[in-house]
């Protein structure tokens, strides 16, 4: 990880009443399951294993902006949906949930919020903890002041051996696909993250390359590489869930 890596957030919210209010009001929207025909529905029942995929940022928060003008929020959503689609293709019995399937961040009222960042993280993590998936994958892209910085990395809790196993498989598969450089798995003991530390699932935040690096941006936009990346991540989750290699 570079010294100028995108600033990551850890926010502790101490107001129990606000959290309860989010639960009672339903966050303004629930996690959804999307279908191939473009329709979506609230997921009311769980398969034996549930994976929730959280596309980072959204709404008024663009996230990082690539050197070519692309928004992180758009790329993270595209990748989140593709990863989820591959998981269900590989094993339809696995339930895949998404915190968002469009640009809207349903748990924040953008017209009235006094602190979007705090409200977003609190609402987002409350959605996750209410639905209690077995696995949580937060999809992000990185940025740095140094345009030479490149590669992918992930963050997990130090005691989360399950997510560590996912990353071990994921990094092997991305290496085989020829994608960028593995910057390693980092512990939130050293770099606290709200969406990892304050969610109860096996949680991983994945930074899939630097939007400030031309090589990474070209790779993540290449149609073939994009499919290889998303399938590799999906396979890592499915193989971890089944406890055996799919190869």
C-alpha cells in the first residue's frame, strides 16, 4: 500500500436511537436480488449461504475519479453486479444480495443529510448487519497522488480466517489472469475500516486497482480482462464456500 493511497474511513456511531430508526424505517430501501431480465426483487429468504456485495460509493459520492474521467461509483457497481452474476452462474444455490443495483444510496436522504459520509457508512453497515449475510464483499477502486502506483489489495479483520482464505484464492486466480500486481492482504488492526470492522459477516474490502494509473484503468476497462477479474473473484468465493477447488 502506498503512503498516498485513497483515504479510508472508520466511523464509530454511538447513537443507538439512530441505528434503531434506520432499522424501523427500512433504510428507505432494502437489499435486492437482480435477475437477468433486468428486474429485481427484495430477497425475503436465504439459501444455505448468502453473499452480499456492496458497490462502494454512489449517489452524490462519486468516489475516486480516474484520469480518464470515470467515477469509482460506476465501476464499483458494474463490477459488483458482474461478480454476483458469476457467483450465481457457478452455484445458483448461493443467494447473492446487493446493497445497491443503481446509483441511488437508498439509506441516505441526500436532501436533508448533514454529513453524507457518516450517514452513508452507518446506513450501509446497518443494512448489512440486519440481513446478516455469511459473506460481505465491498468493491472499491484505489487512487494515489503518485500515478505510478498500481495493483490491488484487500482489507480484512485479523481474526477473519474465512475472508483471508477468499483472498488467497482470489490473488492466485488474478495472477493467473495476468491482472496487475498483488499488493497483499492488509489487516484492519493497522488500517481500521468501518465496513469491515463494524459488520458481523466475514467481510472484505477489495481495492481493484488504481484509477490514477493508466495501466490499471486500461486493464479494468478491457472487456476480456473485466470478465476474467469478476469470474476469478466469484470462483474464490464459491470455492471457499464449498471448501474445494473448482479447477
